[in-house]
């Protein structure tokens, strides 16, 4: 039985974690070199060259992604009628904790002389990493305690950082929008955790509070609109120039295509052939996920629209048929339907990335080919000074053909899913251990287990008084 002390101990542990983060930041991090005062001309000459405006030109993208993480995801998850405090409040807490941890864990792969350099680019990467945890949180929404979510976030970020380095730096997969490393990882990690925490056979059904109300659905729709508007920034933040502009255009068109397809298919497959708010809140965003791995490629505007339409169709069908089947047959609860919004569209994006990579060539992309697909560059290339270029190690070596790069794109999504599922299963074992408190059945999808909430009686009285005054 839950006792107040169990929550107090958990939050005390959270405070200890924050103190540890402060110590780590104190000894192991510093501003990037270009952010420190230049003391002499020799030091100035050794600074890396930066485009005009430096990293500050990325601030609008950082701002947009920040809104997505702390407002978009928060409001999107407020659709449960009695879980609004937790959906928005815990989103803020979890994201605030994991962005600090993400800076540390991702920084371990970028250390300079034992110090993690911190710049605006690191903050963008940390926000993007936090998105993976919030996606996983969506699968478990209403079924875990705050401390379970925080434990999951700590473990997940550590695995996420390793997988991100593997896929982007060693496999050299093209994934500027994070469909493979963020969306697929977060979705399948969360589903694996949900599998480990799955209910008993007689409880494998939607709970009495696992539904929405008129006002909670409107609140969630605000989150959808935030995410829809800012998704082009999410997909384009890590590239520059023409690549960035293509990413913005392709994401915008894919989202538009997914939205139209969502409304049409929702009316076709829903009960009484009416629009379903669940589809509108989620499947309209599937185009942003599905175009993520290919958003900077030459997929052309009509290609972006096709990808978006396919993503919308797959997502709506997933919500209508697949999610109930997974719950009844596998007992995997997916409260927000992250498999339909993030999982399947991310796999679709990886498949398209393999197809487009197979046709990539110097004739098509010119000098930008080596930027978009680094492993396709000539390993014997020389610099403008006639010196051999120093190339970092990559799995499979450089000089890949288009077909080989396509195979590595599929390898990246396969490895990511395996790592996410195994990591999620292990994390689920930790969360269901006897030392970690779990929610009882009557506490599912309810705020009042951990929040001071207005009683229904006082709420009804207030509403009555307001009505009388009018």
C-alpha cells in the first residue's frame, strides 16, 4: 500500500541526482572554446572558424524545438480526463532532468581534453534527446509513478547517446530529422518498457479513466498545433544552407499531406463515419516523423506530399485497428499510441531513406553528396592544399555506393530497434523490481495519487455558483 514516505524518499533521491549533476557540470564541462574570452592573437588563430553569426544563427531553431518539448508534448498528453496535472507537470520535470543528463552523456563522445564543451548546439541536441524520453513516456502515460519515469529517463538517455553515436558517427546513417535515432528509438523503448509492466490478462483493457473529455481534448489539440507549426525547425535544426531550406519545405509539405489524409481516412474508418479527435491530434503529425530521415534529400515537393499521405494513412489505421489488437493480444498498453505516431512512421522514413540513398550520386547532389552521405565520399580525396583528408573511422569504410549506403540505412533502423527494445526490456525489469513503487490499479490515469487536486465536490460547487452568478 502506498505511504507518503515512499514518495518523499523518491523526491529526496531526485534532489541527490540534481546535486550530482551540479558536481559533474562543475568538474567536467565548460563553455565551448569559441565562447570564452580570447586572450591573445595566437589563441584567436587556433579557434575553429565559424560562419557569420556563429551558433547564434541557430537560436530560432532552438527556441522552436524548446517550445515543442516543453509545450507541444506537454499539451498533447493532456487528453486524459483526470491526468492533466501529471501529463503537463511531469513532462516539465522529466524534460528538465534529462536535458542535463543528455548534455553529459552526449558530451562524453565529444570531450576535448577531458572537458565537455557546451554551446547552443549542445542544447539543441539535448532537447532532441529529451524528445525520445517523452515519446517513451507517452506509451506509459498514466501507468507509472513520477520516480519510475525519472529512472526510465536516466537509463534511456544513457542508451540513447550510445545508439546515436553508433548510427550517426560509425554507421554514418543519414538521419537529420531523427526519425531513426529519436522517434523509432523512443517509441520502441517505451513499448518494451510497457511490455514489462503489462497488466494481468483479466486487466488487459482500457481503464475507466483512460479516456478524454471535451475540455481535455481541446487542451491536447493545442499541443498538436504547437508541434505541427514548429516541426520544420525540429527536422532542419542540424543542417545548414540549401539542406536546411529543403528540410523545412519537405517537412511542411509532408505535414500538410498527412493532415489531409488523416481527416479523410478518419471519417472512413471511425465509428459512424465521424472524425475521431485521437486521429486528428496525432496522425496529422505523422508526416513530420515520416519525412525526418529524408527531409534534406532531393525528394522533390511531390515526394514529400506522398510520404506525408502514406504516413497519415498508416497512423490512422494503427490507431483504429493495431493499438487495440496489441493491447488485447500482447497486453502492451500504449496510452498515447506512440507506435502509430512515432514508431511506424519512423520505420517508413528509414525505408524511404534507403531507397533515396540508393539513387544518390555525384551527378545528382554534386559536392554536397559528401556532406549528406559522409561515407560515400572518396577515401583518397585530397584537400585544396593537396594533402590527404583525414577521415574518421566508419563501419564498412568510405567510398560507399548508393546501394551500399541504402543498406546501411536499413541497418541503422534495425540496430536502433534492437537496442531500443533490449534497453527497454532491461529498464522495465528495473521499474518493476520490489524496491520501486508501482501504481495500483485504482491509481491508474489519476492525478490525485501524487498531486493536490481540487475535489470533485468543490469543483461542482464552484461551477454551480458561477452558473448562478450569470
